[in-house]
């Protein structure tokens, strides 16, 4: 089996801004190339009986450089045209060397970096490079009669002059085309990595959004059970009130009070359930598990079975809790314990449940390495935040000063206190 590579859809074309940049750069290079033609003529580089006219010399310089205007929008066509004009200008003996070579380098590089199809771009670059070396060999064969076998007068060195000239030309051209090819490949890989990073970030955002939706639906299911419980209590108490209304008005009044309390609690829990479902797009099929603070001892036992020294202490005067608050507190503790077991490498775990004035606080701390217990934006933290937000509470989580990690959540209890009688 072959491992997948970081590739390779067609690369999008350049933006309008990049097209404008290419236009400006190409015009600047063409202008300098024209100026360089006049400079070369002034120093006698084209002084021969077979030299082309100045118009032809300028025409070849523009033909090699101006196609760079479209180098990123049509990289394959531009690379082929520049290569053809480059060789043709040398055949005619009117090659402007410096800027023309630079244009050829840029064309080969751009074909590697911006070619729509990577495989075709690679083949085309290799064909262009092969053509260039073929022309180099032909040019050497055509000019070998003009090269002194022993070099110019006064030449000295460790190698024969002809061999040294051949090696020098080969080394320069290998380096020239090798760098153009390698830089194009590097730019292409850079774009591929940036694209993959963007895709991964988008996928992570979608996964996080789905996790939020799933957690809200799960919370809503649990709240649904609480609402159903209160509605059932209302039905039972209303039935008792109907039967005792004439026989025992006092007991009937007590039943009506319970109905009233249950109705208020049910409406409150229904509001929370609808809030948990805000912006959700669907629901799964997994049924909710019964989870209340009474089951915290099971979490402590689980931590001890994993080898941790775990304790759980309750502070303050316990008050009856609505089912939704009890469930939320249990789930927060459960997730914090799970993160400690999976990620913290801790030896001790301390769970504290505090009944404060109008608030329930759950505090889970360990002595682990103090890093985030799950990857930033992990699903566990998302669930904690959603549960606390449904109850208008506050969540704190992070490394402890003395080492380890802490999760602390406060859930308001003002509504819970009004339903104490019914919950009993």
C-alpha cells in the first residue's frame, strides 16, 4: 500500500491583485531588458557582420520577458513560450543574456509553483530543461572551432582550458535549472500545506459545532426527564386534591401547593431545555443515562480502581436540588474525572461539593502535570461549558498554582430553594 500524499487538487488561479503585481513586474523586467540591449550594443557585444538589426534585438528581448505578465494565470504556456524565444534569440545571435536568463528562471519556477496539474507541470519542466541542455550541446558543437584548445594566450590552470570551460558551463546550468525546479517544488508544497491546514481548521470548527449541538441535545433530553417527572407529580397531586377537596380541605390545599411548585419548576426546566436546543440542527438516538449527584461515589470508586488516591467531601448544608442541576453537576464532575484519568498523569484526586448561599459549587482538582486535561477546545470542555451556560452558571478551569489541574463550576440555586418541599 502507498501512503497518501499532501496533494493535489488543481491550484486556483491568481487573484486580481496578483495579476496586477505580475503585470507590473513583467513590464519592469521588459523595460530593463530593452535598456540592457542598448548597453550591450554600446560595449560591442553585438558587433559582428551577421548581427541582427536593433529592432530585432529589441523584439527578442520583449518576446522573452513580456510573457511573464501571464506567468501565474497560464504558467505552462508562458514557460514554453519563454523557452522557445530564449533559444530562438540565441540562434539569431541577439540574445540579451542577463534579463532573459532571469525570465527563463522565473518561468520554470512559476510552472512548478502554479501549474494547475502537478504531474503535467513536472513533465513539462523536465522537457524544457532537457531541451535547454540539448541546445547547449548543439551550441558547443557549433562553436568548438572558435574555442582555443589551449585557451587564450597566457591561460594557466590545473585543467585544460576546453575541459574547464565545458565543466564550468555544465555546473552553472545544472545549478541554474536545479534551483528553478527545486524552488518551484518548494512553493507548491508550501501551498499544499497551507491548504491542508485551512481544511483541517475548517473540519475542526465543524466538529466542534457538531459537538456543541450533540451536547445540547443530550442536556435537553435529561431536562426532558426532569420536566416529565414534575408533570407526573402535578397529575398525582391534582388527582389527590380532587378526591380530598370536600373531605379534607387542608390536605387538598397542601396538594395544590405542591402542584403549584411543580408547575413552576417544570416551566423553569422547560425554559432551560429550549435554551439548550438553541441553534441545534438535529438529534441522535442515544437515550440519556440517569445521572445525579448521588452517584458521585461511583466516580470516586472508579478513580480509586485506576490507582488514584481519591476523596469526595461535601461542605455546607445540603438542600434539595432540581434534577437538572443535579445532573449538570454530576456530568461536570464525571468529565473532570475522566480527563484526569486520561490526560493528567495524576496520583491524587480531590472532589468537593459546596452548598453556598444560593449556589452549588463543584470543585475537582488533581496533582497531575497541570496541562490542559484535553486538547484545547476538546469535546469534554465543550460539554462542561454548555451545561453551565444552560443554568446561567460560571465555569473555571486551568492549571493550579501549586501544580495540577482544577475544574470548578458554580450553579445558581435560587429557583431550587423554592421547590424544596415538592422535591422532598
